[in-house]
C-alpha cells in the first residue's frame, strides 16, 4: 500500500513538473538547457515540444536499459509510462491550457519563468524523495557514475552542455530564435536550489516522523 501511495504521489508531481516546464517555455526568454534543445528541435521539425521531449526521454531510457543489461523490466515499463504522460502533459499545457497565455513586460516574464522553474524543481525533488520512479536522464547519469570513475554531476552537466550546443546549433542552422538565453542561467540556479530545498525538507520530515515513532 505504501508503495502504491508513493507511485501515485510521484505521478502527481510528474504532472506538476510538466506544468512548471510548460510555464517557463511560454514566456520565451530562454529555458533550461535540456528544454532549450527540445524547443529548438520542435521549432525546426514541426513536432510538438512535448513529443520531442518524449523522444529524447525514451532515448535516455534505452541507454539506461542497455547500461543495466535489461535487469529491471518492471521499472522500465513504469518509466516508459511516466515519460509518455509527461510529454503528453507538456503538449496539453503548452498548446491548450497556456495557448493564449501572454506576458508583455520583461520583469513579469522573469517572474513567471522563476515560478515555473521553482514549481518544476520542487516537484522533481519530491519525485527523487519518493524514489519510486525517476526521470530517464537522472537514471542514466546515476548508472554512468556506477560504471565509471566520474561523478553524477559530471554526466548531468555533460547532458546540459550537449543540449545547449544542440539548441544553439539548430537555432543558427534554421534561422530560429535563440532558446539558450538569460532564462537558461536563471533556470540552472533556481532548478537546483528548489530541488535541494524540496529534498531536504522531506528528509527532515521523515527524520522527525521516525524519531516520534521511536519515542
């Protein structure tokens, strides 16, 4: 029962995280490096941004499956389902719910971007806390750390650098706007901070609960 509760809560925070990502995309002052790649490829290919996000998440899931030698079939299925839901929700939020959402002043755009990033970061922190299912990128980087002498951060930052380079390359090649902008820097700072706040808060609550149980 506890595992089902964690799974449902993880799904809830996946949904909330998708909204935060979509909100940051709509203000158009730059997004996180990974999302900047997805937005650029979406604009160049005509595919919806949530669809591009799903394709890349599946690519990382496949890489994770290969690294783990296909030992966790149930986990792969769960991740695949969550990846599909996440991408579909981004499409729903961006092209339906937030379709006519517009912010006209730069300061308000920064505020909305910050709110969207914090929403996403807090949600990802909760997903990590429940530890039932994670995003394929994080799973891939964790497994790469266990297979090599490099740390998780090395691979995660590597993904961001690769994503930023792809985004810039696509924008220049197709004459598109730059999606790696000041919002990218803001997202990097706020995303990590909000993730850590969420994880630490939940860790403290769990410690207090265990202490009360023992007493």
